């Protein structure tokens, strides 16, 4: 009986060891594409390329010249996921914001959700902070341009093979006039081959 119990424990130990996986830390810049779906590399690549494009176009020089050297103030609005899969749009938006801010070519204001939280804090300060430190209403910087867009995809698959096409479109819109100052487009195409393909 005791021998059978030991045998059961040994078998269980081998079973657990066989199921155990491994975790390895990798560089965040390393390209790892396991499923073929939109991933962190796609998000970073598309955002950096599109921001590079928008900042190289005539609207920026024109604005700076017309406003005596003042940088345009930009806000990122809604970026819709119209693709066939779940995409963390918030990560993509943060990649856009980071690329814009770090360029030094534009000024940047907080999103609507962020502004709402800051306004609540300002109201709280009005009732609880000293006059010297409380921030007053009416000091916010208004945006000149809003960046909006969509992420679309086309999936073509058959018998363990798939082609996934992503198209990201962004538009920079003048908030005062509603004129479109810039339209950008970035495409990614992936070929995925796997015996058990689930996309």
C-alpha cells in the first residue's frame, strides 16, 4: 500500500514537472509575434511612423509662421478599433501621445477623461487648499488640433494559412475651423501559417 502511494506521488511529480512552463524576461524592443495578431510592436511602429509623417508636413510650418513661433497645441481624440480582433486602443493612443510629446514640435493637452479628473481636483482644492496654492478656474490651455482615427483589418484564411491586413488611418483636424490639416495612413500585412490556426 505504501509502495503504491509512493508510486502515485512520483507519477504526480512527473506530471506536474511536464506541465510546468518557463518564463523569460526579454527586451521590450524585441519583436516577438506569436499569433500574427496586432501586438505591441505594431502599435509602436505605426504610432512612431505616423507621428514622424504628421510632423514633417506643411501644416506645422504654416501654423508656427502664422502664430509668430507659437507651437500648435494637440490633443488625441477617439481612435476606433474597427478590426476583426480585440486591440488595446488605449495602448496605441498612449504610443501616439508619447511620440507627439517627445518630438518637442507641438504642445500637448490632457484627454477629456484626464481633464475631468483634474477639474474635480481643482474643485476640491477650491474648498480645501490655501489661497496661495489652490489652482483657479479658467487657466486651461485649449487645443488647436485634434488627432482622430481608426484601425481596420481584413482577414483572409484557409486551411492553416492566413493573411492579415491592418490599415490605420489618422486625421488631424483644426478645432476652430474643422478643416483637416493632415491625413495619414499606415498599412501592415502579415502571413501566418500554423496547423491549428485560430484568428
